[in-house]
C-alpha cells in the first residue's frame, strides 16, 4: 500500500516512485499486474494527476512499468529472462484461476502439486 507523507522533504512523485519500485522488487507487485490509471491513483492518494503522471513516466523509463496504449499500464517483469518468464506465467495462472472462481488455497495446492511432480 502506497502512502504519501505531505510533511516529507521528498517530493510526492519521488515518494510514489520509490515505494512502487520497492513493491516490485519485493514481489508485492508481480510482473503483469495492472496498475491504476493516473487519475485513479491521484484521486486515491490525494495528489495532482501531473504528480502521478511524472512518477509513472520515470517508472516506465526505468523499466518498472510498461504502458500498453488503451489497455493501461502494467508492472514489468523484473530480473533475468527466466525470472521474467516465470513472473509472466504466474500472472497468467493467477488471472486464469480468478476467472475460474478457484479459491486461493486450492490454487496454491495445484501449483505446489505441479511443482512437486515436475521436480520428482
């Protein structure tokens, strides 16, 4: 959860950028995750849209997000090629599980079983 401290000496766009990068690097935000529109995030955080837009531009320039035109902006997969593919596969699996209405514990059971079977 991103929060902005209005009393901080760090500008709001920079606070947003740093917190977002931390969430991506720790895996809290997975590759392929759709992020809110500039207007929506600005509204949620009580910031000017231009502030959020600046953070998004810098995050995109640094490779943390990618914009897919009218489809929106998404977290970019991070790491080497194998890690990026794994993140993209995990996002596709999570999206499919959600569409199927499968509960999280059951979805994790399926993943664990599949990993155990492939490692045997």
